[in-house]
């Protein structure tokens, strides 16, 4: 399952915890990600993944987002990954909870 591959890789690369689901007692800084869509053609899979970087300030969220983008681009070294492309990244502060976050969306092709 590609989500597990991504999580395990990021766990070894990031300075903060990485989650697939939001925790009830989340730390101040963390990464949350999910697969938002996927496809398969000629036995090659691809998906769009949204990564959210949470932190206690806008600056810290933006900095964490930059760290995350570099780590994700380094995933290309994995045998399971054949292409990584940054789709977009932007301020995605949660207005309801008032939590600062950035979101980076990547298109990833994998086996």
C-alpha cells in the first residue's frame, strides 16, 4: 500500500511526526497526509496526495512545508516510485480551528 510506503519514508526523514489520520491530542507540529485520487494504466499506478504541515505559527508551518517538499522529492530514490511532481502548495490555515497549516499537493507515480 503506497500510503504505508510514504509514511515509513517520511518517518525517517521528517523532524516531526507524520500521520494518516488526525490525532485527538496532536502535537504542535506535525504532518497529515491523504491520497485524494488515483488511477492505474498499463499496470502503473498514480495518485494525488495532499500533505498538510501543521505548526504553531504561519512562519513555522511554511518552514515545515519546505522541509516536507524536500523529503517528498527525495522519495524518488525508492524502487516503488517512478515519478514525483509538485502539483501545488499554499497556505491552508484552518479557519475553523485557527490552526496554521500549509498544504502541498503531489502527483506520484508508483508500482
